[in-house]
């Protein structure tokens, strides 16, 4: 039974994060097949909604200075504009033009390339080069169209719709890579990028239908915007490594702590040395294992990852003597545990040091309690590790 529960706990976050993007894509499919043709007013509304959602997503990313989803928004917007321009210029023959086959080639290729860039700051010089690279590709597409150079293996209609075979192959490769990465990590942004790309592929396949083009592109932009909002909120109030509430959550919730409480700190001993010994990836795995041990003994409700090597535990309506016993139990559980990494034959022994203090009447807020604990813990660690103390 425990194995089943562990299995469910392992995969539930993955299922939870895929629900929203999958729901929006399914809804767009249902809307398209149920209402194959919609009124001009509804089409105009969706058309405007696509640009509004895309622009709003860009502003959010600009404010929080994040870059990777920006290029997806840019590629979606440029593709949507170009498809409509080609349809207005060439009418029903637009899909047979070299311009369109070039678009079918460059869109999935760009999405695949930008998927692997680090999600660093938006406002930096490197992104200017990426932006120039995008416009160079679209310029190449214009040249190919001018000289009627087809970027395609062959052209087919029917089950491929308006998407070239070469474009379809690149889309399928891109989607496979995206899905494998999303399944491994379980992050909502990775799932959103997968379903956003899937929406774009269906939009290109059925691009001759104004309803399909608008619905799928609008669904893709909405999926991306909701994922951006969720991702920013999660990174602001959650610790990305452990999933615990972060320092920001602690600062926000500390105002609602009761009059009587004790505050405990669990600090990983020799944290900086762990990276030098094991590397960043293995150190992160060890931190997750330590987090699991703390949760086993304490639970998650009042547990925060305050800094890289510190966890804060809130014991409501307890004095420091009562809380000290609980912290000591956590310290002993971690000290006696054997941590196993897949790339190492021997188990690893890790320790933590803990300290606890209760809120006094003279303390204005929890920051003063925390300052007292950290000062005591710092003095204690000058002489020894793997100890519990009171402040």
C-alpha cells in the first residue's frame, strides 16, 4: 500500500500540471469540430483576443524580465499575421506557395531551438541576436518565395491538410522532444509549450478555415499566458527545488501567526561543500531527500525553505522546550538515515543542526525571533555540527 501511495505521489504533480493545457487544447478541438464555422462577430472577437492575450503575456514577461516564452509569443504572432497576409494575397492557393511551405518549416524549427535556451533575463544583448536571427529566417523565407524554392519533401493534401510533409515531420520531432521533457520534469511551463506547439500545428493543418486558425492560435496564446502566470506565482511563493513555500511565502504568512508559537530552524551542515563533493545536480537530489525526511517527521503545512541551506518550522501554541524535542527528533532521523545516489555505490551520511526559540512579548515580529535563532546557531556551528540548541 505504501508503494502505491508513493507511486501516486510521484506522478500526481505531473498529472496536475498537465490538466490546464490539455483541457484548453481539448476545448479548442471540440469548439472547432462542433462549430466548424462561426459568425464573423465571434471570429473578430477571437481575432482580437489573440492579439490582446499575446500582448498581455509579453507585458507580464517584460515586467518580470523573463525571456523564453517571449519568443514563442513572437513566433505565434508573426505566423498568424503572415498566414492571414498570404490568404488575402493568394486566396485558396496560399498553401501551395513557397512562402507558406517556408513558414511550415521555420516555425517548428524555431520553437525547438528556443525551447532549449536558458530562461534568463529578457533585457539583455543575447536576446537581440535571437531576435535578429528570427527576422533573418523570415527574410530567407521571403527570398525562397520570390524564387519559388519549396522547403518541402513533397506536397500532399487530405489528411495532412495544409501542412507540408517536411513541416509535419519537424513538428512531430519537436512535439516528441517536448513531451519527453515535460513528462520527466513535470513543470507546467513545459506542458504548456508542448500544447502550445500542438495548437500551432493544428492551426497550420486547418489554416484554410478561418475558425480553426483563430481558435487554435488563440488557444495556444491563452495556454501560454496562464502557464506564465502560474509559473511566476510558483517561483515567487514556492521553492522550485523542493516545492515547499519559499521565503516570500514565509514573510507573507508570518503576519498571521498566533500570539504563542515557537520557531525552529533546520540548517544543512556543510552545505557549500556538498556541491564541491557531489556536484550541483546530486546536491539538489540530497536536499530533496533531506526535505522528505523533515516532512516525514513534521509535515508540510508549516514548513518553509527559507534559504538554500535553511528550513523554518512553525510550532503553533508550543513553547521552545516542547518544540526542541520535535526538532531533536528531526535531527536524529536525518543523522541516522542513509542517503543513496544512483551514481554512487556507497550510501551517504548527512547531518543538520537545529535551533528553536519561542516568540517573546518583546519581539515585534517573527524576524526578531529568527534573528535570535540564527545568531545562536552561528555560534554553535563554530564549534560543532549535528547539534540542537535553544535560543
